[in-house]
C-alpha cells in the first residue's frame, strides 16, 4: 500500500461531512499526512450573507 501524504476532503458543512473531516484527520495522523479541506461556493450577489463561517470555526476547534 502506498503511503499517504495528502488527503483532500470536500465539505458542504453538513454533519456527515464533519464526520468525514474528523476521519480524515485520524487517517492523516496515522500516516503523517496533511489534510486539505475544500468547500466550493457559487458566486453570490454583493451583500448576500447566506454563507456563514460559524461551521468553519467549529471544525477548526475540533481539529485543535
């Protein structure tokens, strides 16, 4: 089996995605790999506040 060096996790900030991120972190720790988290946001009109960083803060706290 190849040694992992980078793990990419796509997220939509759902509970299931949160579990996937935590699993990726555990896997990365076991392989001394890095984790990159990707979230794609469509272009929003100016002033649209539908995107919240609250979930990002939660994930960041869980990873520390």
